[in-house]
C-alpha cells in the first residue's frame, strides 16, 4: 500500500498526494534554523521567490493542504 495517501472525508475515499521532492524537509529545517536570506540562497527550489514568496514554504503549504483535505489557501 502506498504511503502517499490521505483520506478524503468529503468523498469517503483515499486519494494520493505527491511526495515531497528530495531535500524539501532538510531545506525546511534549514529555513527554520538559519536567518534569511542565507538559508534561501542556493536552496535548489527557488523560482521567483521575490515575486511569489518562498518556493519551499509554498510547496509545503500545498502538501499540508492536501493532507488536511484541501483546507486553507494552498
């Protein structure tokens, strides 16, 4: 059975969600521990962060929203 499943309470079924890319958890821990922008530079996830916000935090937000059943602004 896949580890990447969450339960959709509205539709009463299991639904898959994308696995986080390699290194996402480590970069999230780095963001929590180090000051910005030092923790951000060269993270490998950056893509228009100045305009759209931190790519790591946006990705984690989408994953959490999927796990929680679509709640929030993911």
